[in-house]
């Protein structure tokens, strides 16, 4: 397992959340930090593609592996 930092914001409450999680990849890290949101972007292969789609849905995120 790897450690990830997951930042998340939705445009309705404008509260930035940051969580540290353990996961195998960025998708499982997003699901661990914000359950249910992965289903909206799971078809994308990269964080960049997924984040662009999320922005169109009025939320955004980033996942960074912690070395």
C-alpha cells in the first residue's frame, strides 16, 4: 500500500478537505477519502482527465502520492 494526500472541494459549500489515506492507486485513494465520488470519474485513466470531468460536475480533487 502507498500513502496518498487527497484534496477535495465541491463548489456548493467551498470547503477544502485534505485527507491522508493508504491505497494502491489514485482511484482507490479517492474512494477512501470521499466514498461515492469515484463512480463519477472511474472511467478515466488519469487524474487530469478525471479532475476535468469533476470540474464540469461542480467539484474538484487532486491526489498526490506521498513518498
